[in-house]
C-alpha cells in the first residue's frame, strides 16, 4: 500500500484514483499512465525512455505543429481556424518540452554524460528560443534548488512581480490569473527580458555571437522565402505569447509557494512539502452510481474530462516528466526520463517524502497558491524579477 499523501477534493482516503482504472482495457493503460503520470502498481513499463528519445519527441511535436499550420495557411479558410489553433498548441507544447525537459536537464548535467555536451545542447536551444543563456540560467536554477520558494528564488520573485499574493480568495485569484495571463504588460516584460538576456551584456561572448548569427540567419531565411506570415504565426506567436502563457501557468503550479513564508532556512521535511506530484485525472465512476443512464452519463463525463481537460494539460503545459516534480527535487540525479516508474517504485519502498494532488490545472493552481487560505506571516514582496520559468 502506498505511503504517499494523496489530495483530491471529495475523494475517500482509501481510494487510489489510478488503481480504479485497472479494470479498463489493457490497451488503454499506457495512455492512462501518460495522462495521469502514475503507472499501475506492478505494471511493466511499455516504453523505456531515454534523454535522446525525450528530445526527439519534443522535436517531432514541434515539427508536427509547424507542418500542420503551414498546410492550413497554404489554403486558409474560416474552417482552418480550429485546426490552426491545435497546430499552435502542438508547437507550443513541443517548444515547452524542449525547454522545460531538455534544457532543464542540461542545467543539472543530466541530459548527456559530458559537461561540454550539456552546455552545447543547452546553449543551442536557449539561443533558438531566446531564453536566458546557459550560465546565467544554471546559476539561477541551482539557487532555486538550494533555496526553493524563498526570495533567492527567481520564480518566487517572478510570481510576486505579476501581482500574485498569498491568501487570495478564489475570486481574487481568478481575476488576477486571467488579467496577468492576457496582460500585454506582463508578456512584454517577459519577452523583452528574454531579448535583453540574449543581446545586452551577454557573457560569455560566444553566446552573443550565437544570438547574432541566429537572428541574421532568421532574417535572411524569411526574406529569401517571403514566409513572413508563416514565421510570425507559426513560430513567433508560439514562441512568445503562447510559450509565456504556458510558462506562467506551469510556474504557478510548480510549488506550494507560500506555506513557509518564503523562508530560506527550512528542514528537509519542510522542503519536501514545497513540491508535490501534479497528478492529472480522477477516480473512475464508483459502484455507488446505479442505473444504466446515470452510469453512462458518469462514464461519458469521466472520459470527456480525460480527453478534453487532462490530456491537453499534459500535452501543452505539464509536459514530459514535470508531473513528478517532487521526485526531481528529492532525487535530481535519478533516471528522469522514466520518472513515473522511479517515483512509483520509491513510494512502494515506503518513502514518506511524497505528496500528490490529483485533478486538473485548476486543482493544481489552487493547491500551489493556497487559494482561499489565510496569508502566512512574513511573506516577502520583492518585485525585482521580470522573467520566470525555471523548473
């Protein structure tokens, strides 16, 4: 029996949501493991992942999104709009996968074996995405691990800079969330910070050269092909506003930001509580739902939420191994590409260090922000950071 603390609104303590799905057809179990981020107890892994496979998947998803969008723009009609939105979401999810999974692991020297190899991969991707250069990114990220959720953590300062405050009511939080998500000021501050980090005061100097070469190559390519519209819609839009919106929502759910008043002097047990498994999904309809019509409606609702709420969240925001973010902070040197199984097995051995919140993006936002809870004392109010998104 698992020792993990599971949080899910309205769920009995003896119900483990993933195990309620065991009775579903075997062919569906790999999909359900991906959506939830939790394998069945004792289940064998369907695909053994590696860092290279994780990167290829990000490249494939990005390429698929751009290719679909290019096809739709070539013969654009009003009917092209829904699939074009899908293509933009696919591209954004692929870019986020390369950033929040691949670049993130290069910062920990865990993508390839060599220090130089991690640097090369990290610098190439962050240059193409106009993200923070490798050295600065790594320095900030290691501080995030050393002092999570403190005022040393650039993500804490980023959230405070957007207007987030602990102790918000649900209605206050929702107004803040929607306002910031679509705020031109927020997006311009985020994007201009990315541009400055690539072209102003850049160290080492080779990174400035990389940024200039990438910018010149982009201009020459677009000018030669005449694909200005395709570039703006299929690359720049996903890379800027949509990427930043995904990063914003992701960062909000990353930790329980306010539970220890942003202290930088925490015990191991307190640090463990800052991070939780962001598990997607919910228990299947129970046997207490009787009557053919009521059970059919309950199952239709359950599958609709799996396909249209939880799966998009996993595809476009909570990508890759980020479901198991608590494992990453507990054991950053683990086999991260197969983290769902590593975490499951660690829990099965009796590790008491894990907690998880089941549900959707909304549930994870509320859990991380302590929405509706009293504000902890001593919360800092530093607003100095304009760019966030570490993991």
